[in-house]
């Protein structure tokens, strides 16, 4: 059966006490709504409909082309929100699955189970439930003497006997579409002036129609984010889930409790992640690497067999067998070729270091192109900024840059050229030439056989 998906994302989220719409608060490196959209795309080929309201322009921009947005102009309850999606969906599918945008831990397996149960259900509704002694504010599932679902009673309106019920409504439903669109017209206005989607359960029961239940064994899946406390709880649960997945895939994580891997990161087998490491954004790591401890990698591509010790990398590329650290910093546009080594406290920005190049400690390379097998001595600085513009530095293959050399860009150092320690290079250096001094002047030709 074809299934359409409605994601409810119109709420203000007042308990977050934030100017940012609740569904845009980050979890595992991306907004809450993105987790829900990812799950929706995994279970249905139909583009989900996202019902937006508070902060609608921001939410619409975050959804992008991952969903169709429809505006709930007045906040008149969950049933009214679903009703706003009707013009986009009526007649398009056999089933409609309704889920909340603040439940980022729901899995595709659970939602697929709901769809399968409803496909076999002659009645109009399958609802997701959990068994828990901690209600988290969920409504109670009320059954009759035969065990048939009769109603959902919200916690605020429940009797003491109903409050003792441990079967909780998670607020996720799979409906037979044709029945849903008709039932929405019959939902009564609540005393609070809203139309509740939970009332569809009572309507179906009154018509003698069977209401099926799909239960999840993991109550964490139904965690709704209403406060920043809930957000922190979800962050911990998601981190545990992500770390477990990578360990089962052949990655060693020394201490999962202090390892932070965001949802879109990928890691190769036999890589070891040491404590207090943060892997963020679209970072990809190859096999056989050692990352950390105390490393932060954001949107960074790491090849096989690399070592990144206590270092920071942002939007950079490390090819195979690169070693760096401790206390190195790769800024945007840094690209380290195969076998490059960076000593401690080195920094690279918008530069390419060729295969086999060694960069000493306390050095800064910016806006530079470095050849193969270059030695960059400790304390070397590319002076790339003149106060108004950035300028390039080019260093040829097999060059040797002495310690504390200042390379005043724009400048080119030829192949196999050398600079003496403490040189300030203000002019291009021809290949096979040694320069020394302040400013640096040619000393003699360099014989590579020496």
C-alpha cells in the first residue's frame, strides 16, 4: 500500500524558552526536523508534508526540498494540523502516517512495523504505544474488558485509576487515508478550543472498528523534545546509538561516554577513536586510523592509516598515512597529501602540502602550494597578508626551509632550494639555490648530492 507521511512542526515550543523554533534546535549535529525527515524518506517514496506555523519561514528554509510545507495559520490542535495537509494528500495514497517533528529518535524499523500492522488491519487506525512507568506526559491507552482499545485519555484529564495505566500513547498514528479525511470532520471542539487527533481513536471505537497497536520495546524512541533537558537526554541516547553502531561495524571506541560522533559521520573499519574526540558534520574517516584523544574534526576527509593527535580540523582533507599533532590546526581549505607529517602547534589554511612533506612545529602555512618531500623547519611562517590582500606562496619539490624562515608572499621557492635559519625571504628563490639573511640573499648554489 502507498503511504503518505505528515510531520507536525507548527508548535511554538514555549518550554524551550528560545527565539529559535523548537524543531531547529540541533541534535547530533543537525536540526531536530532533519532527523525526522531522514526517517520519513527511508520509509516512503512520497515526499512528506510538513505542517509549519511558528517560525514558519525558518522551518521552511530548513526543510528545503526534503518535504512539502503547508502552513497551519491558527494553532487549533493536532487534528486541525492534519486537516491542513488534506488538500495535498487526499486521494494520493492508501495510508497516512502522522508523526511529530520533535521525536528524533524514532527508527525506520518501528515506523515500518506500524505500516505493516495497519496494512493488515481491517480497522482504520494503528497507534504506536510504549510501556513505561515514566509517563513523560503521554496520554493513557484505555482498553475494555476484552483488551480492545477504546480511547486515549490525556494525562491532565485522567482519573487516578487511569493515571496508573502503564501503556502510553506515543502520538504516532497510521491511518487508513479515506477514513481519516472523513473522521477529521467529526472531531468535536475541545474545552480548550482545539481539535485533538487522539479523538479519532474514540470515533473508531464507537463505530466498532478495531484499533491496532504497534509497541516499541525501546521507550527512548518515543522521547519528545519539549525542554532543553529533553534535548540533552536525546543527545545522550543518540550518541549511545551512533557509537554502538560504529563499534558493531568494526571501529574501536575506547570510551563511548566521552566520544561524540555526529549522525552523518562515516568511519572505516579498524580505526580507533580515543576519548574526548568530537567528529562533526560530514566528516569521513578511512580505515586503520587513530583519532584523538582530544581531537575535533568538522567536515573533514581523512584517508587510511592516519594519526590525528589532540588536534583540530575544519573543512580539510588528509590523504592516506598523514600524521599530525599534538595541537595542530587545519583550517578551511587545508589539504595534506599522502604521508605528510605536521609537528605540534602547526597551522595550515587554504594550502596544499605535497606527498612526503614534513612540517615542523610552531609553523604557519597559509595560501600556499607546497611540493613533494619538502622540509618546513620549525617556526616557519608564510607572511600571506599585507593588511588588505592575501598573497600566495609556492615551494617546489625537495626544497628545505630552515627554522624560523619568514616567507613574505607573493614568493616562489624553486625546487631543491634552501633557506637558512632565520631568513626573511622577500624575493623568489631559483631552483638549487641557498639563501640566507635578512632580507635573504643568495649564498651559493645548492648541490643536491651534498
